[in-house]
C-alpha cells in the first residue's frame, strides 16, 4: 500500500502536518509513504520509519516544481493521495482515493483544520522522529545540566522579538534566583539569521553558550530540544519543533496569531503584548512590507513571568523545591 503525502514548503506548517502523517501511519501500518515537501523541511521526514521516500520540492519558475513532482509520482498507482497544498496534482496522479485540503479562514488552530481533512474533530499533535546517530549527536552537543533553549529568529522581521530582549530574558531566567539558575543557553536559528541575533550571542558568556546556529539539521535540532529544560522562541518552525519535543515551550507573538499557530500541547503557552493580532495587522497604517519589529510592546518582564508560569505548570516538582 502506497500513500503520497504532499505537505508544506515552510518548516512550521510542515511540522504541524506531522501529526496527520503519524495518524495515517498508525491507521495503515502496512503502508509505505512518499512525502513531498519544501526542500528546507525534507530532513524532518527522513528519519520516520514508515517513510519510503522524501521528495524535496525546489521552487521553479512557472510552477515548474509541480511538473517535477508530477513526473516523479504519476508513474505510481497510489492507494491514497493526501494533498495539504490544495494543488491540482492530487487530481492528476492515479489513485484509489484522494483527500485535498481546502483553504479555511475559520478562527481555529491550524491543527484542527488539518485533522478535519480526515473528518476528525480533535487536533493531532505534531510527531517528529530522529535516528540513533542524531540522538547521539544531540547528547554530545547539549551535554548535561539545565539548558535554556532560545529561538530568536523568524521568517519575517516584524515578528522577530529584538535580540537584546532575548539577552535580557536569558539573564533573568538563568540568574542566581531565576528558574534555571546557572543554566547554559542553547541558541537555535538559521545561519542567515546570525547577524540579526548577534547581540544575543555576544551577551551570553562563552562558557555558557551552546551556539547551534546553522550547524545541525532539523531532526537533530528536535533531538537537542528534547534535552533542553525550557524553550522560548518567536512564532517560527523552531517553536513547533520544540513543542513536538516535549520541552516546555513558550511562543512569542505579535503580528501573527496564536489562535491559528500557537505551539500546541499541555506543556506549551503563548504570550504577546497588550495589542491583539487584529490591533496590529488590521490597523489603518499596517504594511506587511515594513522591515521593523512589531513586537516592541512585548516587555521582557511579561515574557519572564509567562516563562516562569509555564515552567511551574510543566514542572510541578519545582514548586516543591525538588532539584531538577
């Protein structure tokens, strides 16, 4: 039994689709899956034991990447085609059944939109995978002891909380009376984001900085985050990877909506400044092309308080004074 699973180009949306993929794999344990996704997201799916092939889609002019995908899939008879991109390809390859996701503007989390494709009324939490080699590499990179993990990057400058504020937050969380006193700080981001977050890098004492920016693939990032104590990051794919890892995850929001894209799970929370998503993005002077941060009303103390609240909720033993 062969199933073609067409998912997102962006890392965050690809991560959110993994719960649906895992659900299908559990429903059809005899199936072998081919996953088509954006090239940057491909490494998320390669360690999955039921995935036979990953097809990275490299964007080309005049939708040439869709023609490439058709050439690689039209010669196979599929038992199911799951198309989360709402493309025409799902109608152009031979299959016994197809499910093609339609756009939706309902005010509900993206996970509910995805699970609705299978007629489910419950969200399917993201599920990720890693190999033994990736787990071993994560153990080497992260070491022992408490670690504050930070995701200071984002794919859009307006939703990137200033690096200087991440530095202040790290100082508060890891100071002598902080919730992670003396912890090391692990930094996760793409190499291209390094210049924007250099003030954060410079603020962390070298002996306590675990600089993983641009150094490891996504599945190894997942393995590393499983070893972290707490994660705080902007609305990005990394935050959804953190949520899937099980680490207490705090997402920072401004000109994007936590209702649609907040990190999902009992160990997750979101925080924003006093303005709602609508206040920011529906303002008369809003311009999506602007290059400046739209999260300056999100104060460091507010994030630190939200992080502590999440930490105490996720780690009840901390309230009893038990060393962690």
